[in-house]
């Protein structure tokens, strides 16, 4: 249990930063849905759906390779090699990105603002340079500085965005001759969101300057080739993963059954805003990943490693189950984060996306078998299967069902990846997961969701919906405490109250 306590502690600190990073979506969703029209919000979503693909190319799996080799090779040599590799590759890729700016703007249907891609290039390049310094903080078990730097950058982002979208228009409205009027363009809304991100990344890089400049100019070519061989399959997996995670917005813009680019962007805006409400599950998954990756590698040689991994999975799934119920049954409250009521029409995708992200979280937990066994090519194959499902369902169904097709494609994609990884992983590296119990928990929470939905169908008063949701959530909490009583008794603080 001590290993799990340590993971929980690190996850808490990494979670502070990761949750803050993701929670900015909650903080900004009401703000941006108030400031932007549906089409503007959709345009922003398309641009931000493209950025993760470039992040995969710019980082090419070196973060995971760093963790893998730092535990088996000389840590200093690994840090030097990965740092130099990313610096040189970032310079080359940024130049190439800028040369391809025009065709990329055509692909994303933002030809009226090709300069957005210049800002994207700066943002992605700076982010790539921060990857290994952040990884070193995680490897050195320094989650506090990790969290401080992450949160500091986020605060800069919020302040910058508020300055561009609120203070500047207000100042110019009161004084049209103010010097800001020569630089501020009210039609450049999405550009200011990107510019705020660039400022955030510059500040983050400065805060990481000690780690960033802590390497030596010594590239170990033998080590670099070994790391690249390990990391290359992760590029395929990462690229396919981005197809699963963000490419549906781009496909929706291409194939949505409406006329006109602006109408298509509006549909993307509605789907993207409602997608943000599934972010709580993503928060837990992101925080877990930040703490779990170094944890899994460090405990690989432990005699009870498989049992530890199984226990981690159980607590993780229980946490996700509570989050699913908290969001899906209190959706009338969460929807208020979307300030534009016209976007509420897309709320029906939220429960589907919550389940999909639960599957994704379980898949990340299951992925320990191929990462520890140096079989990252397996992860690439599994993610490619998911990408194929995503592309096929969206291609077939978006022209008929719009963003509902995107939601079900995400559900089918992550569900299939979870199942394939479990079956394959148990053959390669058997872990005694409490499979039947965990499946039962998932079935129970989905059943509770439908009970709640059926209840409010009969009587739709808001107070009644909240009452039924609270009763059902309390029943599930009581059930979990009853079934997992022995496990909770072993935990600090909580165990004192369960005897």
C-alpha cells in the first residue's frame, strides 16, 4: 500500500497542475462562449484540434523514452541526449511548419487568417522545448516545482487573454484614440487566444531555465539511436491517438450536413463546448498519467508489482465511476458553464463522451504491459485500430448525424482499444485485475444514470432532478464502502472512520 500512497501523493501534485491546466477550459468556456459566436468558437476549436498532431511530431515520443532509459542508463547522458535531440529537431520542424503555412490554412479552412499558424508554430516549438525539463522534474520526484511552473503559466494565460478580449476593447471604447487602437483588431479573436498561449509558453520556458540549461552539449549517438528505436512506434501511436482525440472536430467541419463554412464552424463550436463538460474524467486521467508513468517503471522490479498495478486499477476505476455520476446526473448545473444557451442543444453527447473517456483512462492504466516490456509497437497497433474505427464511423455517419456521430465514434474507439489492450496484455504480462468486479461497477453507474434519466423524464423539475441525483450518488457511495470496506480500512485518514 505504501507504493500506492506515494503514487497518490505524486498524482495529487501533478493533478494540481494538470487539473489547473484542464480546468482552464472550464474557466474559459463560459468566458469564451460569451465573447465568441458559435462559428468563432468552432474556428478556435478546429485550430486547437490541429495543434496536438504537431505536438506529437515535434516531441516524437522522447518523453516516454526518457523515462524508460533514465532507469537503465546513465541519467545525465540520457538528459543530455534527449535535450539536444529536441532542440535540433524543433528548429528544423518549425522552419518546415512555416513553409507549409498556406496549404495548412486551406486544409483547416482558415485562409482568411493564415497568420494563426505562425502563432501555432511558436506555441508548439516552445512547448516541445519544455517537454524534457518537465520530464526531469517528474523523474527527480519534484512534483511541487512541476505544479508551481504549470499553474504559473496558466495564470499568465488567463491574464493575457482577459487583457486582449476584455480590457483592450473596453479601453478603446472609452478612448478611440488610445495607442492600443493602432494594434488591436476586434476581428482577430482566435488570434488573441493563440497569442495568450504563446506568452504562457515563453514564461514557462523561463521558469524552467535552470532545467533547460542544465544539460551538456554531449550527444551519445548509440544511446540516441536506441531511444529513437524505442520512441518511433510511439509517434504512430501518438498520431493515431490524436485522430481519436481531436480529429473529429476537423472531420465535422468537412462533412457536417449543413451549408456554408460558417454554419459548419458553428456545429463544431457546439460540439466542442459540450465536449468540455466531459473534462472532469479527462482531469483524473491526465493527473493519473503524470504520476503513473514514472511510478510503473520504478516498481517494475518489485516482487508484488502485478498486485500493486491491479490495486491501482481498482481505485482508479472507482474514482472514474464517481466522476461519471457527478457530471452526468448534475448536467443541468454543469451546462451553466456554457454561457451561450444556443449551444445547449449538444448536451446529449456528454454522457457518451464521459463513458468514452473512462474507457480511455482504463486503457492508459492497462498500457503498462507494453511499456514495461519494450513492446511499444503494440501500443501503436492498438491505437491504429482505434483510429481506424474513428475515421470509419465519422466518415460514414457525420453526413447524417452531425456531432452525435463524433461522440459515438469516440465511444467505440476507446472501448475497442480498452478491450484489445486487456486481452493482449493478459497474454503478455498477466496482472490480476478484479475484472468482473470492475465491469460490475461500470454497469451499475450506467444503470443509475438511466434511472435518473427516467425519473426526470416523468417529472422534470430541477429540484427533483438534483434530489434523485444526490440519492443515487449516495447509494453508490454506500455500496462501494460496503464492498471495498477492507481496502478502505487500510488507507490513511479514511481508514480511521471505517472500522
